[in-house]
C-alpha cells in the first residue's frame, strides 16, 4: 500500500514520517483491499497547545474514509486517528461482506 505524507507549515522529520507509515501499514490487518493512504500533518498558527492537525484519508475500492484529529502532538493525533480508522475499516469490510451474501 502506498502512503503519501504531506506536512503543512513545517518540515516533518524522518522519524515522524516512519512512525506514520508504520502505523498505517498496520491497518492492512483490518481491510485487505486498501488502495493507498494520504496523510496530512498540519501545524496551525494559534496560541493553543492543541495546534497539530492530523488528517488521514484511506482509499478503499468504492469509497474513502477520512479522519481528522487535532492534538498536542502528531503522534497522539496519529494514534487516535488510527483507532478511528480501524473501526471504520471493520464496518466497511462487514458492509462489503453482507452485500456479497445478499
């Protein structure tokens, strides 16, 4: 699966990109037909501590799943987004299975 990572308003270091790719690779356990993933890491210029926005878009045949989280760190945002994506991918797979049965 291809993972496209973009950092907005900052330059992501290699360890952050590796972390994101490793986490997203784990999603293949939940849905075997993931086409690719697009990850947007954005820093908002605000005075708030939670100024890191993590947006992950997973493309699967017939649809796409988008999750957007705002946290203090990108790692925290990625973890929460991945948990959310796991649930969404399980639902998508169940829906796909039930449509095959009918």
